[in-house]
């Protein structure tokens, strides 16, 4: 693992714990200072998929499939234990007969 270390120059008028100095250090670390490369670079790869000609999922990092249609995210949606809209979701599913309790039992063979 390569670690890049860089000296950070602090003006004599600022102490190391002053808010201006801390903001300057954070900007340098994030690469917000002009001419300074960020120390921590994160290249985010977002896994996507599209449905191939054979009907199977083809995973890619591109935002479009070969035909030009947008690809779908392969990551699950965020889960929140504080679900504010569960009542509305259940009411809508009940209205359109989409609840599992409104369907006949599946036949297992």
C-alpha cells in the first residue's frame, strides 16, 4: 500500500488548532486547494447491469448497455428501519390486489 505524505505549511499567524488552520488542512486533504492534488482519492465504481439477448444479467460499470438503453443499478436500495411510508405502500398494494395475502397459495411439486 503506497502512502503519500506531504508537508502542509501553516502561516505563523495561525496556531495548529485554530479553525482557519483546520479548514486549510481539510481543504488540502480533499484537494480543494488550487494546484494541490488530493491526498485521499476515491475512485467510486458503481456496479450496473443490463439484460442481455439471452435474458441473463450482464454486469458492467457503464451507464448504458450496448444498445444505448440505460443500465440498472446492481446495488440494493438503502434500508431504513424508520419507514415513514409503509402505510401508504400497503394501502396501494391492497387497492391493486398485489399483497401476497390476496393471492392463492402457490402449488409446490
